C-alpha cells in the first residue's frame, strides 16, 4: 500500500481502524529472523497495532519486537521503518541505520519512501559526535586532525563523523597521538596518562 504520509504516521492511520489485541505468538520473538512462508496479514496487523501503542507509550525496545514479529508474519515493509524509528528513539543510530538498510533492500517501496529513507540514512551516518578528552596531568593542549582546538584538558567538543587523529601535548611530558572514529553521533571519550619527558 503506497504511503503519502511519513512512514510511522501512515502506519498509525492504516492500523487505527483494526480492532483486537495482539496475538501471543511472535510477540516475544527476538530482533532477528526472516519472513515466514505463509503470511498472516490479520495477525501482523494486530501485532503492529500493539507495536504502535508501545511506541506511543515510549516503550521502544518492546515495540521493536512487535514490529519485527508483524513483519515476519507478512506485514508491510513499513514495519522495518518503524523499527528504525524505535532505534532512533533509543539513541541507537547504528541500529537505526541497519534497519533502514534492511528497509531499503525491499523491492516494494514507493520512490518517495525510498528517497526519504535514503535521506534519513545519510543524516544518521553524518551525525556529529561529542569528543571528551581528559589527561593526567590536566591542562594539556589538544589538537584534532593537526588543528588546535583552543582548549586544554579536560574538555569536550563536537566533531564531525569519520576518522580523526587526536594529539595531546603538555609541557614537560611526551605527546600522545591517538586515532579515533566518530560514528552515528556516539560519544567518544579519550583519557590519557602522559609520561614525563626523559623517562
């Protein structure tokens, strides 16, 4: 069924008129697994409705199980989009990206839905991270990718997604250089103990 609203909103509209509670089967299945050979669309709708209610209640981890179970029972590809929305609410950017990758692998997506998912995936992968640097002793100068940050340890600042090189220098101590990678907006924490020069 083509969607004309954002995926989760469309699913809420599509399922709001279906009556009945969730079926016990599939409701507690894990996050993995493929689709069954014999679709049960009515059962999938019931599981989806429970997933939507759990999402509204802020129970995102539980909602994922229901959306996954609904998808395995023959629910639409939008169940995978809902999983991605839940992962985002759980601050799991990488898990959300994996769910969107799975969603984009479906062949039944409308062009507008595919374009929206691709935009969302790009945004997830480009999320900046907060880098926190501490040192012993404190007061060390910090450079990121060869450029001074303008601060001394301890300090925190935002860095773009991708691979970086961090240098930590303190007068009288041997400089430390560390590679790091910022991914999906995850916090990055670097803590170093600097060795005195000449030791």
